[in-house]
C-alpha cells in the first residue's frame, strides 16, 4: 500500500530527523511573487514528461492518461474560479518528442525524495534546480527560445527562466506553471514545489503522480497555496488539527488518490492564491508555521 504524501515534501521527511532545525515560515511571503503571482486571467500550465533511472518508463498509455488528468485538474480549478467569481482562463500545453518520446534525465540520487534530502535540503534543492535547468535546456533547444525574457525582478536568467519567457511570449500569458512529471504511479516518492518563496529563480514543481487532485494541488502551490497537512512547511500539530477542522476537504490537505470532485478550495487557499483580499482573523494562525532547514 502506498503511504505517500505528495505536496512539497511528504511524511517521509519526518523519518529523516538527524540535524533538523527549523525556521519560521510565513506563507504570505509566497503571494504575488515571481512568475506565478495570483491565479487569475490567462495562465499556462506547461508540463514535461521525464524518464529517469528509478521511475517507471512513460508508455504512450501513461502519457495519454496523464494528459487527461492534467485537463481534469485544470478544468476543476476553472470551475472553482467561476464559483468564486474569478476571471481565469487556463491553457495547457506540453512538450513531447516524436513518437511519444520523453526527456530522459536521471535525478542525482535516484528519486525526488532522495535528491531533495541528500545530503541536506539546501544542497538537494540546488541539485533539483540544476536538474530542471538541464531539462529546460533540452526542451528549449527544440522550441527555439528567444533572447528576450521579460521576467521582472530576476537577474542572471537561467534555462528554466528562458523557457518560461519563451512560453509567456508565445502564449501571450503572464503566468506559467511549469511542471516536470515523473512516472511514480507504482512507486513511493514525493512531489515538491520549488522556489515559491523568493525571486532568485523561477518556481516549478516536480510531480510524481498523475491523480488530478495531486496535479491541481501542485499548480495551486506554485501560486502560493500552503499545505494544510503535516509536511516540510507544516509542523505544528495544533495548527494541523485546526486546518483539518476548518478545511477538511480542501485541495491542500493530503489528497493522494482522492477524487478531485469531492474537494474544494477553502478560504485560506483562496486568500493565498489571490482570489480574496481579506482573510477571516480566525484563520490567520494558519499563515505561520515552521520550515525544516538543515
């Protein structure tokens, strides 16, 4: 039975305790920042299929069914936006080679979890950024990237940034949610959102599973949504219990293998992704937690 928890890091993190220390995290620091600011107007969700040594190979069936899942996820987000009176048009696109060939790029330490945590988070996330840059370079070599990037507040553009700049220009959108999809459907691993709290590099997500709920969760995470269950960014048991009581069916709970049509976007998540300008004070304690940093 899979026990995977799939946003940011996962419950696996908590068996890796040696050397832990924590720093305060304020989820508002991820709002209106970088390429994925608020989830409104025209947004591109762009995904790339990645094969690596320890993941299951992408078959044509897997690719087609995952494309269906992405469409189900974005359709659900669009419906949630309409119900909230938000103008949102999500465009989806993806990179695939001839005859459904994927990009092959091994993760340094085999899978997403080991790569992020070995030897520590600081070096692990640096390695994941390098891995993503190398993939973007390969994709960019085939989509003929332009020189102008148009990405504000980012210096020394890197390969992910140039790819996103090209996609923004080509699709005429402000926001690009960049997803790297690895095929871990029959394996235990994690999904993770990277660079959501700063502007030193563009944000992206590595997604291990093709459930629409997991895909939607990671897209929202790129736009500032905070996890509500125990994870790298959510350690306080009191706040976890509070989130479960306030928002039991929120998309930012642990949604592994859950039916997306039985989930919702709660008031805290709406606030963090820019769908509401005010937050009820009773939810404000959930804006602060502590982040593992070692």
